[in-house]
């Protein structure tokens, strides 16, 4: 399963708001994520910096499928006020570039 790592930055003072809205996302949004190929989405936060790890079959297809979906549009409007830069769903996002993995290094050494 492909994984995509993402990094977002919150506006100062919005950390607890971000945590609060993510205690439980709307059920319809969770269903939409699953319907668009997401099998898991994990979030860590360090101060204003938010790190996401998304397990998704096809990241670009997921983004396209969610772009105009009313439940996602409403969610993006809700959380956009929390971020330094709101997600525009423009389609050019590929996540963070992969650098290294221990498992990959070990597997390469065994070949």
C-alpha cells in the first residue's frame, strides 16, 4: 500500500482547535476517504507543525475524487482557517519526498 507523508503548518494559537476538530471527523468524511482509496490516515503534531501519514491506493485519484465532494468542501472550509496555507486541491501536491528507510536499506543489502 503506497504511503504519502504530508506536512502542514497551523496558524499560531490554533493548535488546540486543530486537535479538537480531529477528535472525531464527520462520519460522511471518513466514508468519503475510504471510498476514495484511503485505508488509514495518521496525524502527529509538534506545536504548529502537523505531520500526516496517509495509506492510499492512488493519492492523486483520491484528491480528485474529494476535490468537489460537498462533505470535503465543507471540511476544507472548516479547517482552512486553522492553517497558515489552506489546501487548494489544485492537483500538484505529491506529498513530501521520500528520503530513506531502514527496511529498504536492509533489503538492498540482502540482495
